[in-house]
C-alpha cells in the first residue's frame, strides 16, 4: 500500500477541494477509436460490424463529431465509404457501422483490406479545433489469401523465463525483454481501484503506488514496467496547488526513484523504471522521460517557489529537448497527434537536433488508458502510426513502441501489447542496459507478446544509421512462440527531414533495392493471421 507524505496531505487540506480537480483535465482531448474485426462472419465476403467510439472528457461545450469510414481494397482503391455526424458532450458515444461483405453487387474477393476512420470534433460554430482530428486504420482479411513466405527465424530468448536456450548458429545475438513503458500510479493520476476505476484519478488520491505497480507487473509476466508520473501533479493537483511545498514535491519524486532502485535490488529478473510524463495535452503533448534524477516542472506555489527541482517552461519543447540532451535524458512521444502537439516554432513535431538526440521512441499503438481488464482482453485501442510517420519525416530518429498508459491498477494487463527491448545475449537486465538499447533504437512494438519482429538491412540491425553503396537488402525476421502466422508484410520507406509522406515500398518480407542517393529510412509492419500487428524499428541509410 502507498501513503502520501504528511506534508503533502497537509497541503491538500489547505488547498481545498477546488484544487484537487479530477485530473481528466489533463486528458481533455478528443478521442476516437475504431475496432475492425480482422475476420468476418462465415458468409460470402465475410460481413462484419465496425465499432466506432468517440469520447471527449470534461469538454466545456457540446461538440459535433464528423466522421468518415473508408474501406480500401487490396489494389489500393477506396471500395466503400460511410460518413455521418454525432453529437458528443461529456459521455462517450459508440456507433456500429455494418458492412455486408459486398463490393457493388458481388461479394468482396479474398485479400487484405484496410479500414480507415477520420473523425473531427467541431464546436458549435462548426470549426475544427486544432489537434482535434483523429485518424485510425487497421487491416482486415477477407477469405484466406496466400501468406507470405517468411524467412526462417528462431525466436530471441527471454532470459527472464526458463527459456534461456543457447542461440542457434545464425541467430541474432540478443535477448528480448517485454515491457510496458507508460503507466501511472498514485504518485499522479493512476493506480485506480479496479472495482471503481473509470478514468484518471484525482492526483495522489489512490493508495496504489509504484512499488505495488512493479510487483503487479512482475507477477503478471512483464519484464519491464515504467511508472511515468505526470510531472505537474507532484503538488497533488491537476492545476496548481498554491499551498504545496517544494520539499513535499521533491520528496515524493525521490521516493519513487528509491522505490524503483529498491525493487531492482531485490529482483534481478525485472526492471523497475520510475520516470516522468512531461507536458499537458492542451497546446502541448505528453512525452516520457525515462531517466531524470531530478523533478522537472514549471508550477509555483503562492509564495512563488518552484514545485520542482529544475525549471522547464510549460510547453516549450525546444528548451526541454536542449536540457534533455545536456543531461543525457531519453524520451518517448506519448500517444501523439498529427497536429497541434510538440510544437517548435509553431510547427507540430518541429525538428531540433537536441530533440533528435533525446527522443528515442514513439508510441504507435496503445490499449485504452482507463481499461480495467486483468485478462489482456481490452478491445479499445488507438493507432498512432501516421503521427509517428510524421515525426520520422520531420527528421526524428525514433523507433516504435506499444504501451498501455494504465491509470487503473492493472499495469500491463489491459491487452497483450508490449514493447520489445533487445539486449546483448546474456547481458544483465539493468537500467543502464535498458537505456543503451533505447538509445540504439533496438526495440520493436507488438500487439502480441508472443511474437517478435526484427528488421535487418544488409545484415545491419534495426535502429542503426549507416552509409550504403549499391543494393540494399531489407529482411523482416518474424517469430511467434504462440504459433501465429503472418498474413501480410508491408515495407515502408521515407526521407528524414523531407516533411512528406511515408510510402509503401513492397509487400514482401525480403526486399532488395538500390536507393536513390541521399537519406532514407525503412521499417516493416507485419500483420498476423489474428489481426495483431508488429512494427520494427527503422533503419536509416545514407545512400552514396
């Protein structure tokens, strides 16, 4: 159990109920999710129902959601389209869109299709609010298309299990550790009791702190858990608590760092990480900082004293990136939007060399942040691939991650999604080794904890940056300990700094090309026969 320091309790009492506003204010953003069953009903064309969910917690005024749903055929053409409007105010809204499995007068032919949702929240005046456009897309299957022939690949060992087998000749010399790199506890707005948790908690109101979170995650089979607490809630408020003291805020942050250190000392088979989720949603964007030994913030109490250890101006990402680079801090873009977030010079995902050095990951798929599932059965998921593509095209060297953003006390158990982190074979699972892997972008994102994906380029590992002359051979290495098969493979290509669109390169697991001279990045996305997807980290190539 977790209890608040006496100084924090005193400041909350002095602050009053108005100061401890529900922390959903920090999550006051329009949300839209699409659930598209990968396989349909046993009838010609495999008809199915697509589920749309819209939510806008604590929005100040009624909104009109305009939405469009597109079904793209295997040849790339838009084969069906649906659209509509839905009134939304505070309470979530769920819609079902029925597809009869037909294209025109005939049943849809077999193949891999893509379903794309675009939704916009509009205020009463009709204008789209900046950053309030959401795009989601998922692949679906009709019939049983011939699966791609994947190269043979032996699964990387998980040393935290009794698996620990010696690598076969030709296997990659790495072990894989599966983690959830984004969650909250009672130190901010997480740790909600499963029986009553429906959203973010009032800051510091829960009794389930980081030590309990680490133990829960370890007991449920995770190798790594990051408790990423909102940096502006160490005063016990979602706003600003004028009665808070710097000593109490610093002491709470220090207690979290100590909790991770003590847990790691007692459990060599698990890595506990205590960090920050920095920023706010409105005119900002959330990002994780995995390794700051100092509390970063901008809020001050009534006496003007900083409620943190290092001042970082609110929503000033350029300044934050500079500080992160100076201190060797490692970051992750959390649940990013394509517009209105991580502004530098007014530009979303505005590029700076400091930011490029500090930011290592970008969340590509998250399960629902307020899920209470303890059986990995959550159906609500959000896809941020297009936003991560925008970061890559801006010039950021980020790899994909998949996390859960847990606010309820079910750390890592909402769904089977994980971030796979590759450490040198036989290396101990330590904070230093974990950070080295993130800095090397030696990670993959998976919606299936039993599956792995590694991209190599001319034998070089994903995450690497290298110069190349002549042909480039890209190979997708997939393995599943659960017997899952691959339904589709897509190789993608982009140009860092171009600020354009990432393009599909091929649909084969082994692709050999001779790139045009200049800068390029490549990554691969695999869809399993159950609809779960995996993303490799990119490789960055300077073609000479």
